[in-house]
C-alpha cells in the first residue's frame, strides 16, 4: 500500500466519523511530509527506523507508514475501515443514490482545511459528477472570506483544475453572507459570473422575527441567489445554538415563487432545517438542495444525513436539485437570473 494513500485514507475516515481536528491534522501533515520525501530517503528511513525524526511524523503515523511500506494495511486504517462498514445513519440510501453532486463545500481558501483539488477529487471519488465550490464571502473575516480579487483568482484556479478533472466538473460558487438589510456580501457583477450562489445568514442570528423575515425574503427573491443555506442557523451539538426566529411560511413562499432552493444541510452539528420546517417547505412547493457544507474531504460523505432526513419527511428526488446533471443545474440557475 502506498503510504501517502494510506495516511490520506486514515484522515478521510477520521473526518467522516467526526474525529477531533488535531488527530486528523496529524495524518494530513504526515501525508504531506512523506509525499515530499525522495523515494530513496523514505526507504532508508524506513529501514533505519528514523521516520519520527522528520517534522510532523509521530509514533502513530510512523507505524502506519512502516506497515504500508511492508505491504500491509496499517492496523490503524484497518480498524477505521471496519468501523466505516457501519452506516453513518439509518435510511437515505435510495435518495443518496439519485444525487449527482453537492452544492456547498469549502476549501482552504476560506475556512476549509484542504486544497481545492483535494476536495474536488474526493467528491469525484465518492461518485459525484460535479460539485460546487462555495467558499465564504468577505464579511466573514473569521472564515477568511474571499475578497473580490481573491474570488476572481479562484475562478482562474477552478478553470485550470477542470481541465484535469474532466469529465467531473467543479462548478464555481460562493456561500454569500446575507447582510442585515438582505443585500448580498459580494459585488453583483461578480456574483453573476458564478455558477451557483448559496446565501446564508451568519451574523445577528438573534435579530427579531419581523426583521429577520424581511432580511431573508429580500435575499431569496434576489435573482442571483440560487440556494438559501442552513436557514435557521441552529447548532445541535456541544453548547448548541437555538434557531433564528422568522416567519417560515413567508420565507418558503418567497422561495417557491422565485425558484430558490432551500438547503437541507447535512452537517451533523447543524441538521438544518429541522424536520418540521422541511415538511413546511415541502408543502410550500419549494425545491431543495441536499448539501454537506463540507470543510474537509471526509465530510463530503455526510450527505447521507441530509438524505435520511429528507426521505423521512417525504421529499421526492424530483424536488432535489442535486439530482440534476451539471448542464441542467446550470440551466436551472441561469433561468432564474
């Protein structure tokens, strides 16, 4: 087994099962260190038992590398693979099989932990035909949101990557902050160049319900917005965070009227919107996007969480934009603009 592939696979499975970030980072760092070594040096260090002298290589990662170089599956990886045979959640498999892509993922250009290419390659390897890169907009400085110039540079990077990734397609996008008055946190002309725009509220989540409703309705009726991201802003793990207050009937009616998709966010710490609001949105006639909001490669496998909740609430595949081919998704987006 190639030791770099083994270390990356370990990191992927740790991310998938929500392991602590430092543990994941240890294997990602070790992978980069080993990948940069000339073959002869790796072999000589393997024979001499000096791998741990390298920066970023500890006892566990060195053991995994040694076992891979001996032609065995590392014990650590074998244990993770065994655990991965247990489904992450019950249900959702039928809908997950119908999905062709993921409309919401982040790279290390904003607050994700991995390069764009690795995120795209992982989405492809999971069976997707396309994915949308949606790093944050400028106002979210804590997440290193992209200035207009950085976003323009990212568009050039994606264009170059797509030449190598074909037939898989990485679509251009953004997770754009919905500002207090419902306007969007990016230059309008630049938003118009993107394939998909996800609009989300990240600030003043405790705004009073009438103001939040006006804010969200203004955003979802903007023709440049394709998807309303994690609409309640809730967090359901750790200390948690309550749902934002807004008139869901008014917001979902506006989404239905303007063809804006409501995201079913698959992150286990969000699971947003809650089931009652998924059912309300379904009754309102909206379309949905089932997305991972992944910030690491292993999190791209979390889509099953959203699929299970969608199936439970009776969402049909025909109402989910992730079931569209890339060309049909782009036609849907452009028709709205």
